[in-house]
C-alpha cells in the first residue's frame, strides 16, 4: 500500500469512523510498513535467524590403507591323470569327491599283455645267464691250457670274447626285463600327492593311449586342496606398495570371517589391457573347507602414508560428486571433493580441502553457498595417528 493511499484512507476514517474504531485500524495499517518484503521499510534478520552448525577440522594423519584386489581361489596343484601305458581300463578305484593319499591307486589298465611280456623277458634273462655261465666255464678251461701251450692264441681270444658277449647279453636281457616289470607296475596309476578327485572322464573298458591317438589319455582330474591360493589382480599403480611376505587378509565368499595369509608370489607380467598385476596368497586348508573357484577379495597391509582425514558426516551430495561446506569468516563455502573411503566413519580427502580447514558436520539440506552460520561447537575430525586396518 502506498503512502498517499494510506493518508487518504486515514483522512476518510477520521471523518466517517468513530475514534474508538479508527485508532486500532490505523495502528494495523501502520504496522504493514514494517512486515518483511514491505519495500523500503524491510528489516534485516537478527542474529537469532542465523543457523547454528557443528564443525570439524580437516586433519592430517598417517594411514595404512590396505591394497585391495579381486580374484579367485585356486588349488595348489591340479592334474589330469592319464595312462602310463596303453590298453583298456580294467578298473577305476575312486569316485568324484574321494580324498586320496599320495601313492593310493587311482585306476588300472589291463595287465595280461604286460604280464606276458614280463614273463618272456624274465625267461630271456635266465637264458642269457646260462649262456654266460657256459662261456665263462669254457674260458676257464682254455685259460688253464694256455700256459702249457695246448691251445692257440686265437682260441684264447675267442674264449675271452665269448665271455664278454655273453655278459653283455645278460645285461641287455635284464634291462628288457626291468622295462617290462616297470610297464606292468605302470598299469596301476597312483596319486602323485594328497588330493581330492574332482572329475572322472572315462569308465571301465575305454582304451587308453599314451600317444593321444586311438583312445582317451585323461582318466581323472585331481586337485591338491590341502593348500589353496588366492590369485588376485591389483592395480598397477599399487605395485610399489606390496612386497613378498607382506601380511594380508582374504575375504572369501561364503565365509563370515577373513583368513590370514601373505604375499607369496608377485607375477612379473603386467596385464597390458587391464593394467593389473597378479599376486598369489597361499592359505592352509586342511579341512578342505575352501573350495577352488570361490571368489575372493584380498586386503594386503601397506606401509603408513600421510593423508587428509575427514568425518563422513561432513560429506554430502551425490556419491559421484561429493561436496562439503567449508566455514570461512562466519560464512559457508560449497566445496567439491574427491575422496576415498577409509572406514565407516572416515574418508580420505584427495582434493578440495586442505589441512586445518573447518567444515560443517551434518549439513542441512537448506544450507546454501555463502550463507551466514554460527558454530555451535568444534569437534575434532575422528582421526588418529595410528594405522587403519579393516
């Protein structure tokens, strides 16, 4: 309402309205000039209208953030067990899921042919030994007659040569017999280490070939799972933070608690496409609880390094574009951040803030850039100087 219209209204009221009614009405009209948004007469908000906020200080702390990697549990050893000698499978002694000790029989190839060859080779050995004994006896008689001149020099040489040939034939026959005996033993294939049977590829009656032609060569798959290994990939930029024998924790799918391990192998090959490095961490698995193929996350302990720490409650906005409100001379300033999680309570500030800056905790949704605030109390950022380990 303009000043002129107010005056005209008051003049009319003075003439046509009794004084007892006009006075309160004039006071109400006058009060309209002092309401917010009333033009030149608007009042500035008092200190009671400035919101109170809690604050924290950005602090620098020495953090030991673990190097993380994702991967898969693998057996310590895995072998496809095939035939040592060819022939049809006569018997398979194990089933999938069986645990076998080193040296335990796994399967057997038909032995009849190899038994016959061993019998023939053994007979050849006996024959060669008999011939060698005869040659030695003849040579002894010739040598006895030699001093008396009853035999010629050529006869002596012939007898000595016959002994050498006979002895060589014995050695040859014994070698053939040993090969036949080994072939017979090889018809029974045994476990090369303590293992569990994970696959059976053929049944009895299938012809096995050691050359991969005319039959199957792999009968069983076994895995050594008394010790397993976590094969994980870590980013190449973290390679400088890990060393052999560094302690680590393995978080395996299906298990509530992590397993302790250490860095046993750092592969020298870097994956040029994924830009990762393969790391292997062993784990004793005497109860066979951890199965090869399970997914695993490894957290490898790293040396402490300085970092800017901020309470999570000071961070707001979208997770892809986090922000904070820095306090400067009684006003707040909206700051875009780049952060990395530390734990449930804290984050590491990678950019946007500096050490010693004061920020608003639990910022209200109504807080805006440049708004005046009053600090209710100052709380230290929840950060210690020790290591952080999950």
